[in-house]
C-alpha cells in the first residue's frame, strides 16, 4: 500500500495561508483510512457536545463525529497514525517548517442526511494537554482535513476560508487534502442533501516564539 506524499517540487518559499493538495489517485490508501474509521467495533458518530465537553450550540456546529485516540497496542491504528504522521511531517517540512511534535487523535466527521449540518466561522487554535497532563500543553499549529466524498454525493457543504479578509471557496473531491495554520478562520456551509465525509487532525507543537 502506497503512502501519501506531498509535492515538494512546488513548495512555497513563504508560509502559505492555505494549501490544497490532490491525493485522489491514492484510492487504496483512501479506502483503507475510510474503512478503518467506519468499520471499527466502537464506530458510532455522535453529535458534538453529547459526550464530554465540545460545542453544544447547534447554531455554531451541527454534525456527527468520532474521535480516535492513538493506541500503541492496536497495530492497525498504529499503522493509520504512522501514515498520517509521515504525511504531516513531510508537508510541514516542505511548506511550513513549524516546530511540531505530532498529534494525539484523529476525527472522522460526517455532515449531512438532510439536517443542514454545518460549522460556522471558527479557527482551530487550541491548547491540548499532553498525555492528559493539564500542566503540559501543546498548541494546535496546523490543521488537516482530508475529504472522502465526491462532489456529486452531496449538495451544499462548501468549505471556505477567510484569507486576508476575502472568502475563498475550496474545491472538494475525494482525496482533496486541505491544510492551513490553525489560526485560519474557516467554515463548512450547510449540507442540504447527501453526506460530506472527512478525516481531520491537528498537528501540535510548543508555543510560537
């Protein structure tokens, strides 16, 4: 099975505000990741805020999601995380060069089923405790969103970022990887029919200085 790789030959000289890479040709790996997220025994996406914490205001966010925390003893999970970690590291080295330490979980997200699922304007910048130690925090620095739905599988659900005060709509298809600094303001417009699926993770590191 091939691994996702970035495109260093077109790497930017300066830190980009937003980056979109096309991995639609990596069908085997995309299928593997989706199957992992949707066929596990505990797969049961829930509304944000119904478990522990989270956003409980449906005016801000409405969707179904499932978190997967890294478990070293689970060999399949370890392989999934290693693939995404390799991708994260290589893209960061090619385009951003932030001081990163990795990530602690991934999030499978589903918008759809005719309920107007959406996520209003927000940014991902958020300190996360490491190993559940509230005295040691790492900060989200890079956000990754890998799309798993084709455009004809849903209506609405546009992904937009605010770039220097201008709204930018992102093209989406299965295999589109959207990457941006976690302070970037972005949103997912309401899905009016069908289902938009994505895998999201946030690379963390020490405070910027």
